C-alpha cells in the first residue's frame, strides 16, 4: 500500500478512536432521571388530646398530580404516600434511593406534608430551632417516656442526605428539592366546605424543655448554598418563608399544595426543562398572581 493509503488509514483510525472515546464518555455520564416523592394527607396521631393531633391535609394529592408529569419527562419515580410514609420507611427508602444514584444523574426530591420547628440540640441554628418534615407517625408534642421526636426528620438529617446525593451524582448531575410544607401557621376549617382552609405546619415548636417557638423574620427570597467541585449543583424550593403560612389551594374540585400545583403546571409546559436553569421563576410568577397566596412568599436556595 502506498504512503497516501497509509495516511488515510491512520486518519480513519484516529477518527474511530475519538468516536469510541466520545461514546464511552457519553455512556459514563449518561443522565438518568430519578425522582422520590413523599405525600401525606391522612395523619395517624395517637396523642390523647385532640388539640395535639396533626390535622389531615392533602399532600398525597400532590404526589398523584406530579408523578405522571415526571414520568412523562423521563423520570423513574419512587413515591410514598400516607401510611407508607412512616419515619422508618422514609429513611429506609431514601437511603436505598440515594444508593441507586450515579454520576451525572438528574435527581428530584419532593416533600408534601406538615412541617414543624424543633428545638435545636446541637447548637448549629442561630435562632435555636431546626426545621423538620413530619412523617405520618410523628407526634406534635414531646411526651416524656413516650415520644421524644424520633420520628421527626430534621433539616440536619435532610442536609446530610442532600450532600450524599450531590457527591454521588457529581458536577455533571443536578439535585432539585421541592418542600411543600411550612413551619408556621395553624390548621383550621371554615363552616362550609367551600370556605375550608388547609394549612401545612404549626406555630408550636417541638421542645423537650417546653420552649416557645418565636420565628426568625428572614425576608430573603434567594439564598446561596455551598458550591463544590466535588458535588452537583442544587436548587431547593420552599413554599413559604419560615414565619409564613403555607395555604393549600382548591383547583378542579381538589386541594393541592400551592407550590406542588404550580410546579406541576410549569413542568407540564416544558418537555425539555433545563434543571440547572431558572425554571422555578415561572412557578413563583404563577404563585404571585394567585390572590389566595398573597401573604405567601416562596424561598429559593441554590448553588449555581
């Protein structure tokens, strides 16, 4: 074979090698999409006094609404609703979910339930209170010898989980967390069904020492969180500020968390959503136009 033929073969060989490397790189960083959703409507309080019960809300409706939308966007969806959403099962399934995450994955976590401030015992909170999501078997008050808060899932615990997932999926992945709960307010119903108002959360803090919860007035709508070359980016969307009430809204005859409802609306409208982008601005814009939510301001925590 002449010199020209040898050169052509060499060039073709280099092209094939580059293509194989490129294909291998794409496979290595293939972006699987994984979602984990928790939604609770029916709480199982066992405390004797009715005033210490968790009121029923409509968190399970949020999961039913969002799951098909996420699947349509290509997500593999894991969900826990109502009696499935015990503290032990949420922890077990989240651990299993976290272990399944791989480099380059796009991950979506969603929590629709009650929330409550919890007395900070390790001193890492400036205002002396952690925030917790409330599984179906968590009680509202401390009862010596019976319940000391072991079924509350605090922000400290969640943040450790977020860091684990962010480290596993790496810089090519991304983590989105939607929390449709709140840690202030009360739950009540009007006399007529159409006048009913359902609020997620409580203005009573969970405290072994009986401390009174006084919310810190933080009016920031955008908060930067840590960024690292070893971890993915993250965006956490919360339904309201810590001192505000998170109202459910009634749409098409059903109640939903306002953040969940409008998140679903935006996700439905975009088949190729950019998870690293500011798609949540569209959610906030829709919420701001809903007069039922005039006293409610979502909070965004992001690293990008």
